[in-house]
C-alpha cells in the first residue's frame, strides 16, 4: 500500500512543483503589467498587455520590419523607432548556426526572461530531443535557419528594448532600444 501511494504521490508532487515554478518564472513578466501599479489588464482587448504593449492583430498592421539574428550576436536593426499605438509585424530570421531569441520588453522583463531562458536551455540540454517553446506573447525562440513572425501593438513606455535572451547573448550586446517618436529618453 505504501509503495502504491509513493508511486502516485511522486508524479503529483512533480506536477505541482512544475506548476509552481512556471508561475514563479512568468509572474515577473506579467507583474510588470501595463504600467499601472504592476497589474495587467483583465478586459478582453488588453488581456495580454504587458509593459510596452500587447499582441497585435493582422488587420491592424501599420508596417513590417525584418530583423535578422546572426552568430556575431547582433540583430540587423540596432534600434527601432515606433509610435504609440502602432502595430508592427516583425519577421525574424535566424541566419546563424545557434539558437536566438527575440523579446520585446522593459529591462526588467529582459532580466526575468533571461533567467527563464537559462533554465529552459538547461532543461533542453538535459533532456535529449526536448524542444524549447515560448508561450510569451512578446517573445520568439528561433532555432538555426528558422523564420517566424511576431505582431506587436506598441504602448508608450519609458524604457523599452528588444533583445536576445539566450544565455550570454544579451550581455554581449544582442539588444537594441525601442524609441517612441516624440518621446525623449
């Protein structure tokens, strides 16, 4: 009876631990909210809003920007100029031989995502065949040679940037400022 209970309890504890860890890792991203006391919106149009904006709609795209990630740890765009409320379709291409990430967010969101990416990369290395998946609406993970799209509607934010949060890439300079037209930094 005790062995049967142990066999049932271990997977349940593992599932609970994984759930708690997932919540703990993603909370800083959503706690950044939309700039109002760290809370995110709960209405339908702003359900995924974080500092810097929210996922955009295909029908609202104002322009498309292609960004290439390379193994010299640079993006083809060193910075971006955007307007408050503008919806941009990003076409991301990884022309390198290593994985890259593209995340839109405040410096605090970038730091939180770096910690998350580090743990995800460790898990990937320890579980052969495990693929990394991003569920964050403001981030994409690109394997070598991949091309993906991200549509983002910008919200005026004091300090916003994009970066690659694969361990070491952001620190090596694989990032850029997002400047709002008419806004001083």
